[in-house]
């Protein structure tokens, strides 16, 4: 389907070129609707969509991350923080035999340094294409449960969110699932901390068993008096 809604399904060999063409059309159409300023303003709905379209056209997930629903961004930040904190504790306190399994269970967030990196790892070319297919010129909008439903000229609806005036609009992206994942990551961090304390206590006990008490002597007291 092209920008005006006409059927124009690309072949698999031309799908990448077709997506690029659609996104370029998106940029052009949104720019026409939002004025001649070529620098998108995500404080405006059309500007947020233009910003996203440009990032998708550039294949830049880190740039696209900036106009993702801030609730999702905050969740990603929390996930990366808690997962990396847990990984550091595992490496420091867990026995070598337990570390590989424990680190694997923490998932992909331990492989990145920040929330944008986690989004980049999870939103590859197919993810960007899926988002790009929803972006179009704004026909009308309506509020629904704290989010803005945007009806586009492509006949596709998408949802945006922002906390209030002065904040950027962001595309709603896996927000509920990420919120659940954030809770799990926090719970797992508490569990790793508890396990780490158990390992520390065990190490202290084993250390005392292996080290003789300085006050102890192997000499028979009766021999010392002779």
C-alpha cells in the first residue's frame, strides 16, 4: 500500500527499497503538513512522526529511541540498570560454577551499556520497518486513556504519549510488556543480592574453618610447664 493507500505490494527482493521509498514519502508529506521547517519538532505530533520517519530512513534505532514513549524508555533504563547491577554482583560473589547460568538468566540487557543500546538491540531492521509502516500524515487525532490515537493518511492508526506540555511525543512501543519486565528485573536484583549474601556468609564460615584460631595451640599445657 502506498502513501495514499493504494495497493502496491513490493516483491521480497525490492522490499528494502520500497520501505526506503515509503519513508521518504512520509518525510515529505509530514514536512508539507507541518510547514517548511526541515527540522522536526517532536513537541508537535507531526514533528514527532517526521523525527521517527527520518530515523527509520537512516536505519538509526538510537535516534528513533528518542521519540519512543517515555514510559517505555524509563522502563528500558531501569531494566538495564538492574540487570547490570545484578551481573556485577554475580561476577563478584557467585561461585565460578554458577556464574554462567546466572548471567544467562539475566538476559540481553547485560550486553548493553544504556537504555538506547537495549532498544537498538531489540529494534532491528524488521522492527523499524514495522514502525515505519504506521507513520503517515495526520488526518485526525483523539485521546484514549491518556494516549493520543493518530489516524494517518495511510489508513493506519498509531498511538502516541507524552507526560504533558513541553515534553516530546513518543510512539507507544511495548510499553506494558516493558513495565512488567522492569518489575521482574527489580525482583531478580533483590534475589541476586540475597544469594550473594548467602555466598559471602558461606565463604566467611569456610574461611574460619580453614584458618586456625590464633589463640589455639597444639601443645599439651602440661608439656609447657615442664
